[in-house]
C-alpha cells in the first residue's frame, strides 16, 4: 500500500517541478555561452549588461527550484490531509503512518532531485571550463597524496555527509508537517498558527542543537579544516566521523519529535469533524 501511496503522491506533485528543472538546465547552457561571449569578445555595454542580468536571473532560478519544491510539498500536505480532501484521505483503509511516510519519501526525493539539478546546472554553467577542470584534478591529486592514495576515506566521508543530509531533509519536511498539523487544530487563523508553530519548533530545534554542541565543546569539536590542511588527514577523518554521528543523531531525534507531533495531531482528525 505504501508503494501505491508514493506513486499517487508523485502523480499529484509532478506537474510543475520537472518543467522547472528543464528550464534551469536550459538556462545553464545559455549562461555557459554568455560567459564565453563575455570572455572572448568585446561586446557593447548594453549587451554585456543584458548578459549579466541573465546570469542574475539564472541564480534566482536556482533558488526558485527549492522554494517551489517547498511550496509544492507544503500545499500538497495541507490540501490532501488538512483541507476538505483530508476527510476522504483519512477514510482510506491504510495506516496513518503510511500516509505520512509516503509524503515524507516523495518530498525528500523532490528536494534531492532539486539539489542534483542545481548542481548539474551550476557545473554546466561555470565548471566546464578546461582550467577549472584541471584545478579540480590537481585538488584530487593533492588529496590522494595526503591519504597515501586511499580514496576510500573520502568516499566514506562523502557517504556520511549524504546520509546526514538526507536525515536533515526529513527533519525539515517533518518540521513543516508538524507545524501545519498543529496550526490546523485551531478553529480560526489556521495558517497563521501554522507559521507561528513552524518558527517555534524550528527555534526549539536550533536551541537544542546549540546547547548540545556547547556541552560537547572542544573535547569533541576541533578545527577539522585546519587539521586537514596541516596533513593530519586521519585525525581529521576520525573527528569528521564523530561530528557526522552527532549531527545525524540530533537530526534523528528532531525528526522523531516532529513525526510524533504530526502523527498525534492528524490522529485527532480521524474523528471527522
């Protein structure tokens, strides 16, 4: 049943984002040609200004991908569970947890796809230059010398960062869901209370994170970047693992709290009003 719910969520949310992805990728190719023109030709001032404005528009489009993704995620949750459509959704012969997880999974996938599309677009626009590619190759050679040719430590670090990033994205999604589910429990000013509780929950999560990191202090968190540059690659990697475990643990706890708040408030709506 979860697979069917995920499939339905994709159908309901795939009307705008793929088109936006295509627009951003097309703009990245145009920006690449614009940079080539600016670097190789003496162009009139007006044309240079127009090209610069277009590159500014491209930067705005990169941000818009994430903004639209969040808006689609929030509006879908609100309409499907908290609006009139929610009365029908709540009567489906499926567990409430399956409904919530379907929305989390689809939202995370769209956010990850947005990040991938933005990275590809930036690479196409700015990093296809041969000198930049050569610089990246030199950086990789330097990393290999530091690690004695052991690329596995960097692959492991990248995987850990991706895992923590995914958990953090889940926490962000559940932060929105929890705030919406709490705010729509009020008779009036539902969206106003939703916005209020979003800031309350996100602030509480940030304060908790700051307190935990302050308690741990320098006994755990050293300057990984400085250690890395000084050649202490394995000391830096060991510290990186500890940091990723702590950040991942905090994100998991926050996700669990937000999930419980979402579940308990939606559970109340099963008794149709």
